[in-house]
C-alpha cells in the first residue's frame, strides 16, 4: 500500500529535519577540526594532546548512542532530540569561555555526547520511514555529515582571512544548532520498525549477543578509564567486558549473529579510515599545499562526498550494498597510498581518489545493517556506529598523534640534534606510554634555516601517516570480500524482511 500524500509529506519534513540535525553536528566537528591548530598554539598543546582532544570529540559519542539505543523506544525520540540540543549549546558556550586544556577536553566531551544522541534518533527514524529503500535514504541522510564539514571549514577559513579570533569563528556553531532545534523538536516521530512489527526487546538484544556486548563492554571500559584519567591493568577491562558478556549471554541465550559481529569488528578501522583521516586531513596536507589551500582541499573532498551520497540510490541499486563496500575499500586503499607518495598539486588528485573511496563506507554499512538485521532495531543500527567511534576515539586519533610525536622527535634527534635540543619539551604520559612533546614557543625562536629543517621533518612524518592508514581499509576489504562471496553463494544480496530470518 502506498503512503497517503499527507504522510509522505510529513515523512519528508521529518527526514530533512534529521538531515539538518546531522549537518549541525558535523558543522561543529568541522569547525573544531579546522581550528585545532590555532587552539594548539594558544594552549601550547602537544600533538598527543591534540589527538586526545580530537579523540574525545568522537568516543563519548558511543556512550550516548549505546545508552539511547537501549532506551529510546521507551523515552521517545523527541526527548532525545531535546537532550542533544542542550548538549550542543552547553558545549559551544563552554568552549567559547575556555582558558585551559581541561576546558577544551570536557567541552569537546559534551559535544560528542550530543552528537551521539543525534545519531541515535536519526538513523532508526530514517530506516523506519523509508523501510523499502534503507541504503538509499541512509546514504542521503549521511550526505549531511560532509556537507556540515564543508560549511564549517569554509566559514572558519573565510573568517580567518579577515583575522577574526578563533572564539568568534567558533561562535558560528550556535547558528546551525539553533536551526536544527527549531526544525526537529516540533516534529512527530513514528514508531520504530522493530517495535511496530512486534519484535521483542530480547530478540533485539539477541542480534548483538554475548560477543557483541563483550566488544562494546571492553571499549566502554577503556573509554571511561581514559575519561577519568585512570590506567588499570589490561585484565581489568577484559574482566568488566566478560561480566557484561556473561549477563548478556544468559539473558539472550545468543553469542550474536555472526555476520553482525564481523561487521562490528570492521567499524574501528572504518571509522579511523574516514573520521581519523578527516580530523587530521588539513594538518597532513598543509605542509605541501599551505594551510589555506589544504583547507580548501578538505572542503572539496567534503563536497564530493555530499554529492555522491545524494545520488547513492542508483549506485547501490547497481552494485548492492556489499558490492559498493568492496569497491569503496579498494579505492580508499589506493587513495591513501597516493596521498602518501604524491607531492605538491598532485596531492589534490590523490585527495579526490581518497574521497571516492571513503564516501560510501560508513553510510552504506548502516544501510547493510538496517537491511540485514531489522530485528536489531536501533541497537544494531546504532551499535556499529558506537563501536566505530569508540575504536577511533580511544585508539585511532590519539595513536595517530602519538606516532607523529614519536616520529618527529626521533628524526629530529638524528637529522638535527641541535634543533631537537632547542625545541624538545617535557615528556607527557599517555595511554600508550610516555610521549615526547615539542615546545611551540621554542619553535618560534628558530631562525629561518632551522625552521625550514624542522618543518621538513614534521611534514615528512605527517605524510607517512597516510601509509599507516592504508592498512585499515585493507582489513576492511578482506572482511567485505568474505561477505560478498557469502551472499553470492546464497544467490546474491537481498535485504531481510522484518518477519523473516537470515
């Protein structure tokens, strides 16, 4: 039965309200990523501290998305939307008043909670109102992410040209947050597909199962420890995760759907491939292209992603969700390797290739999960995002910063020991051990020749990060090929009906 015109119109209004909510979250993310260099200089942050701030902008997202996915059908989508708006407003105001690393860290933590709440309600809502074309509409929905990144980066670059302070630039984040609040809060939200079909709460949890909850439990335990500045032995996290897994296993009598678990373990590498590279992209490119051109390349990549996701419907129809993931992973590998080797303006072509590779990874994975595990409801759909962001935030972004700090320090010692002695700062404790740091004020005292030598070492290490990143989509490609040939053995890829089985 087709929808009535009124219902179809209401669904489209709700979809675009969700779309603008995602644009607002990524706008804030884009502004913060673009300004991180300015923040690093003003607050004298090491590369590892920058990585930790970028990381805490991601992994607390998972706390809220997991929590709200478990309770959202009880408390309602509108309550979640209001909570998200409040988080975003509090975070922006706190950041504008920041005067320390601690302020930046905790205000970023709060915005990540708000981002996770937005994701927790928009994904299941869109999968419900367009339940016959889930991959298509989830891809279109997630065109809002790169669009917000592009707009956020564009505003900061343009305002930076007229020498506006970073606080005024960041204050622009209030505009899209207020707009999405006005659009989302009055909307009527539908009953989620799982609930409407009469699938029980226990059946939803069975899709994740003991193994899935073990993975989530371990990541959450590590994340909480990092948040509280604790450093317990590794077996403490394993023990906490095991207790969660045992309870989940007893309640659900399920280890979890094997296909869902395979997708779950791909999410950390996937998130680091996309979001990890996004958070560092401008810094990694500015050594070759200059800060302003690197910023515009980042904007170009985001616009390419936006356009491609808007036209995802015919692409998904031609290749299927899993076929598109295989192609995307292969292109992402090629793009990152080209970024590693390319120099000068050739980097722009490499960045475009990388954009084509990463565009459909996240959004099509959501489409695949919603199509293959409809009984999992909001939990499976949002759980993969939570695990991805936890893996990226806890390990990915800080580890990228740690490798940069270590690489810059060791190469300076070998290539320019005199410069190393001048600029070396105090070692700082991180979750990976002691990390060297650079005294940014000492760098400013270097003469022209020393500055060129120092910057050459920094740029060389930033470029090497692309090579390390290429290992991640390589892992994704192997996992996607397993799923591709599994579906092929079953007669081809087909979505699962909510009343059927796998």
